[in-house]
C-alpha cells in the first residue's frame, strides 16, 4: 500500500510539474506576440496631438524602442477603412521612410513622396483629400540632410525630366556656392517655400489652416542621426 501511495505521489508531482512547464511556455509565447500599438494608446484629436505623436514616434525610432511593428494586426484593423492623423510630404530618398522614422506603421499617416519634397497639382489634390475627406489634422513638409535633388539644383544638373524638377528647387538657393552648408540650408529653405506654395495654391487647405482645423508644419530629417527637427507650425 505504501508503494502505491508513493507511486501516486510521484505521478501527481510529475503532472503538476508538466502543467507548470506548459503554462510557462504558453505565457512566454503570449508575451512574444504582444506589441503595443501607439494608435491604441494615443487619441489624436488636434494638430498638436498629431505633432506630439510624431515627435514621440521619432524619439522611439532614435532610441530603438519601436511600438508600431505588429503589421499583421495593423492590416486587420485597417482593412475596412483608414483615418490617418497626418499627411507627410517627404523626399523619395530611400533613407527617409516616414512610417518608420516616426514609428507610425500602417494606417496612421498618409505619405506623399517625391524627389525634393516639392508640390504640384497632383500632390495638392492628395493633400486636400487627406485633410478634407479623411480628417487628417496635420500636414508636414519634410526635407532632409544631404538631399540629392537639392544637390542637383545647387549644381545645376541637367537630366531629362529631372531638369524641370530641380529648377523648382532653385529659388531656395540663398547662399554662396562655396558655403559648406549650402545643401542643407537650401533644403530647409525649400521646405518653407513649399509650405507657402501649398497655402497659396490650395484654397481648401488655406481655409482649414485659417480656421485652426488643420496645421501645416515644416520638418527636417538628419540622415546621420535619425532625428527629426520640427519648424514652427502655421
């Protein structure tokens, strides 16, 4: 009888041990699958909210603490619609992907990309859709350091359709060609000119900005550090 009790005791201990091991495995598995979605934590109601989230998102990016990386979950949540809080006009440079450098993932921002982050009628129409139809609260025009399109403008590059594109950037050249900072200074000037052009050429955006329903702001991305600096918003 004592042997029987001993056997039952051993079996019970083994079962409990196995159960604990399985629970720990499931717990670890669950923890690995959990990601924090910024869109769930932050309620974007105003342009100030949107800027704050972009600033915080870039901080997460620089510190390698990204939270918007569960793309499968984001696809599921956005498959029936979208409500991006911001529209970002940026350069096509492969080193400047807004969804990543602002840690926004899928569904949080509209992104329009073109060499030199300049505007035309198609881009203006896209922005008007974002702010008027989809309810975006913020427009960001973002330049970046060591921009190839700006360099082309400064160096007066001639190459097919690129010629007319860099010609649109040339009004932003304000300093002496020998200035070692001329590329980045021109890129920042170009951002300001583009913002003014957007407001002058789009009555829809101009009225929304005037009514404080939407804000437009310039930004500059440093490809050497990953940091974004914002300019004063309008």
